[in-house]
C-alpha cells in the first residue's frame, strides 16, 4: 500500500495551501508547497534558493528545469513515491506535468483537485492576505482575520507582513501567467480522467468536504477516511 498522490491546483488565492493543510493533518500525507520552498531557500541563502531569487524578484515563474531539481530533491530525500504527497501549486506547466509523470511511472498521480474561483474573489483575498515573515513558519492572516497581537505572528512572534507578490499589480501579472501556462493543465488531466473540480468560493470546511466526497466517489479513500492505494 502506498499513500495518495494528489495535486492541488488553482489560481493564486484559491485556497490551495489551506486545503493541503487540512489533508495533511487528517491523513499524514507530506505537503509540499514549491512557493514556500522557494521563499525559504531565498531567506536561508541556499544554492537553489539563490538561483530562484532573480525570477521571484521579477514576479516571473521559476523555469521548469530549476523547479524539477527541487522536486527531485524531495523525492530522493523523503521517499514520496511510497509515502504519497500533496503538491500545492505544482506542476504549473504541461512540461512540468510530463516530467512528474516520468518520475512516477507507471502509475502517475491519483487525482488532481482544481480549486475553481472567480478572479475578483482571489484578487480581494490576496490583497487582504498577510504572511508571517519567518519562512519556517509561514502562518497566514488577513486584514479581516489578523493575529491576536497587532501584526505579530500568533505562532512564532515574528512580524506579519504583506508579501510583494500580494500587491495588486503583481497579483494581476501572476494571474495572467496562470491563465497562459497553468490553465492548459486542466485539459490535460481531464483527458486522463484525473481532474476533480471543486467550487473554491465556499468556506474551507465546505471545500474540504467536497474534495473528500469526490475522492471517495472515485474509490481513492478507504472506509473510515484513510487515503491510500
């Protein structure tokens, strides 16, 4: 038996990180956010982090070959082929998806959950979002749900800030990149019969429940809720 292999994709601000956190907590599946890995690498001045910094500073997508170096590192270090995984926001291009399939031959991923939400909703969510400045924490807050002590993280006490890429001009650029490069993934995984689309305008609890129901309907969840294959 191996763990579930799930991809969570959707526009920035669609709730990918929140959904992954719920899955990881419930089923003990490793959760990997390539965006958080990039930011932590930059903050810690790792070799891969320094290579990604120029692209992130420009608001550009990290090239496929560099992304796959990081993904390969996770597979080799954490035995993700047998443990299963939740990839948050990866793959972002069809080429990355093809390279991931090669890593996982012959079975590939089990399902791809697409979080569908209107652009105006994600712009509001992202522009309101605030993040713990400690890359090893990364707790998420918003203008409508701030930390208990004004803009100091409840978890670790670090300052809570607005990321540069959560400012409106960067949000619009990132959404444009998504439509051009990531949206074609929907067609790819739909053709393979692995795409699950969930309404992400609902509450996080409703989104999680809908995703679980869809997985159960495809016999990807065992009785009692355990996720394995």
